[in-house]
């Protein structure tokens, strides 16, 4: 979707329409891009909401409860020293089941001056599929995904990844699926932001062999896909790569002069 720049009410109405359409299609989960209601703005302090009682989280929780649909979305929340660029997942009852703060702020754009880094990974279970959560620039750091791979079936990446670097986005999404033998769901915003950056449609789903899935259905900015935990187990049985990792040795090598 294309958020209304720094305007939460207008963006939420766009989300409501899309979520209603997804629910009408029988979807279990709808995923919105990074900083869903504001776009990727550096006005972090003015856009941030209380971590304990964020209006954006309440609004999406109410929508999830109304539609009986799990929702993943981006939101700016107050942190310890600066706001956090966060993702929250609520289930069909509106209960918050996961919260993740972006571990790698995008220093190239100065995000680290406005947002503090997260320090913890997070997972969310929607029915029998367990998702590992991440945001945009995180995708360039494979260690984060390797650390999560054995306890998840899918790696979820929400983003505001602009057109000049979209080839990197597409290559890295596929790489994360291949090396971790799990689903990768990459949801990028569209349109143009308040800084004049353009975002072409580039959301993707890759299966545990790295194959890009064609949508089962498409309706405007919505694409529908089916992913299963069993497909991950099948790929890992057929081609058991993960058991050959040697993380202890990798740590030893990285500490060598």
C-alpha cells in the first residue's frame, strides 16, 4: 500500500479497506508495510506513540477483532532514549501476540539519529505457522535470519525500500529463503513518499526452496498467498542443510585476528 505521508487517519482508512477485502477472501493474516500509517519519516518524536497504550495498536486490534483476521503492521513507539521503528502482530481476537523493534536502523539515511535500535528478536504464531519478524534494512544482515531459522516456518520482512535499491531487495529476499529453507514474505510499500522517493510494487513471497510464488489472487494492492508449516518440514527433510551449520566454529573464526 501507499501510506498517506505522516497522516495516520488517512492511512488507517486505506488499511481498513484492504483488510476488509482480505477478510472477504478468507485470509488468515494481512501484512502491511513498515511504518504503516506514516511512511518512513524521520519525525520520530512527533509520530511516536506510548509503548504501553498506542492508539495505532488499539485501532488495528479493534479491526482484527471485527474482521476475525490477524494483522501485522508497522508503528513508531516510544523507546528508552529515542522512539523505536516497530512491528506489531495482533491475532483474530485483537490480542497482541508479538512486538519487534528494528535491530538495524538505516544509518545511510540517518535513521539511527532518530530511532534507537532494538535488542531482541521476536516471533509470532498464526495458527500453526510461526513467523520471525524483521524490518527493511535488517534484510542485509543474514545473521539475524540464521539465528531465527530453526524456530520459525516463515521470515516476515516489512519495508519502505525505494526503487533504486529494489534489485537488492529482491535478491536478498530470495537468498534468505534459500539459506534458511523457510518461507520469506517481503512486504514493501508502494507509491511516492514525502521525500520524493518512489516505491514500485515489489512485495514477494518465496517458498523454502527459494522459488518465487505467483499470487493465488490479486485485487488492487492486495496479493493472496498460501503458506504452510509442512512445506518447510518437507524441504528440510529432502535437503537437510541446516544440520550442517557450525555456529560455534563461525564465532571462533570471527574472533580471530
